[in-house]
């Protein structure tokens, strides 16, 4: 591979670009593997392929292919709007992150406080999982209620149980939202309840959130986002309360497995959704729809278009090793990168062109580096289409180095040995 360097802002980090030695055969299709060959543009054999056409009346629409990072369709993606209950996906991300770090257990039980119950019980607090005052509920059960039936009470109990108050938890939400790249979003509540216009997001940020949740917490995503129903609590007659999942395409569209609906007078009927078919995952947002039926129909039509009119061609399998990145002040001078998932190039059906691939990172990284964290991007540019970006992960841990390790790193920088 060929390496070039460009100085980043501030003159500290260096943008390192690796030209990868892979080229897709011009006639390949589906999940064909690339052959080792110098990077080049492969001429189209059957002429150019037009970008598939999608026509919609929805004011806010966005569709992304998770594996390649390709944006297949976008309208109004940067417009800020109130997400309503889609804000609960951010709450779920925060909770799953705490569990992953070992700072919270699924088995931890929180007590439903009287004040929280009065504020968010079903008679006045919108969607509910019918929690009772002084009831002890596990984090696991609260996450199920949060996502499956959009429980406002579940969101509040999680927030108060974790940080002592909803306000304190919201501060945590905003810090993490900024950390994961949600550039134009701000949260004022853990459940998306109307708050005078404080809580605002964009479709692009919601796509970023869903992308990070699915990548960072695949186990949590599989556990909580596709449950067909929730049974929790009892009715006044003593019968179990069973509520269906509110995801409008779950069970209707093949491969649908998350995420969350929302509705406000300002934004209309909205949906952040995802589906996976044949190893390929799409994430979508539709907002501004006039009814539940219009939201559901638009979501199904958009997803169908994404799967039917586009295809993902596998370039690298999951776990494939790529270039190494310099690490500053580390126990080792470099860290290898690898693909977290199979990398696919998303192209229109029948595409016969080639592509270019480069790996980009800001180097040197600062130790410590944790295995599995994003440290670089694989940027694939198919002929005639915008670049498609897939995160690459650190393939090993690199701790902070002592003076001897730093001296050895300096020798490596000078000699390459």
C-alpha cells in the first residue's frame, strides 16, 4: 500500500492516507470478493448505470447503508425538529453504554418514586409501561418498556435511578450525544416529552445515533429493539397487561428489527427504523408524515427501494486486517486496524464500474488505545458515486508506555525497525 500524509488543523495530528491494493472486478456482482491488484478505476463494461430514482412527498427523509456508509437518499436531513419518543433511543444508548463499561448491571433494580410516578403515570404522562409507585424494577425490564411500548415512566425511572434526577441524566445524554457525533442535537428530557422546544434533533443525527447504537451495542440492540410485545403490570381486574411493540414495520417488513417511532404536532409522525437482509443493514428516518398509516407506508416503501434498487458488494470480510497507525507515547509504536463488520460497497443494481479505496486516520493516536474502538475510516469511492465511509477498529490494546517504550518508538520512527 502507498502512504501519504497531510497536516491536520493545529499542526498536531497528521492525516494519514493509505491507498489500498484492492480492485473490484468489473463484472462482479452480489457479494463477490475483490482480487489483489493495484488501485485503479475499472472501466464500465456495460456503460454507466443511473442512480435509482425515489420520489416522495415526505419533507424529511434519509436512508443509509450501514455497512458502506453510503447515503442512498436524503431530503431535509439537517433540518432540526422535535423527535418526541425517538429521543428514547438516546436514553437507551446511554444506559447500554453504562452496562458495557461495567458501571451498571441489567439486574440492578430501581424503585419507582412517588414523584416520578405522579408525573409519568398513564393518566397524565403519555405512553406507559404501567409502573406502580414504590415498585422495584430491573434495568433490563425498564429497557424493554422504554423501547417496546415507549414508556415515558420507564425513561424517567432509569434517569432518576442512574443520576438522581432527570435533569442530571439529560446532561449526560447531551455530553454523549456530542461525543458520538450528533452535531446539531440537544436533549431536554430523557423521553422526548414536549419541553418548550429544547429537545431538537436532525435526521442526520438520528442516523448517526442508530448507527453507533447498532455498532457499539449489537447485543443490546438484538435484545431490546425487536421484542414483539411487553407484558408488565396488571389491570384493575387483575389481568396481565400486554402491549404490542409500536414499531410500524416490525413483523410486516422482512428483516425489520428496530428502532423507534415519534409524534409531535410540529414534526408530524416520525420513525427511525432499521432492517437487515442477507447480511446488509439499512437505517432510515422519515418525519413530517400526516398519519400513522402514511408513516408506515413511507417507511416500507423506502426500505423496499433501498434493498431492491441497490446492492452491497463485499470488499472485505469482518475481521480483515488493514494498515497500521502510529501511536504516540504508547507501549507499542503502532496499532493494526481491522474491519468490525464486512465492508460492502453499495452500488445500483447492475453496476459495472470500479472504485478507489483509501484508509484515513489522524496519526499518531494517543495512548492508551482500546481494542475495538474506531481509529480510522475506510473510504471507498465507486465510479460516479459519492465516497462511502466505514469505520475501522483498533485490532489490539496499546497501553501507555514507559520511557524505554518511548525510546523504542523513537527508534522505530527513524528506522522503521
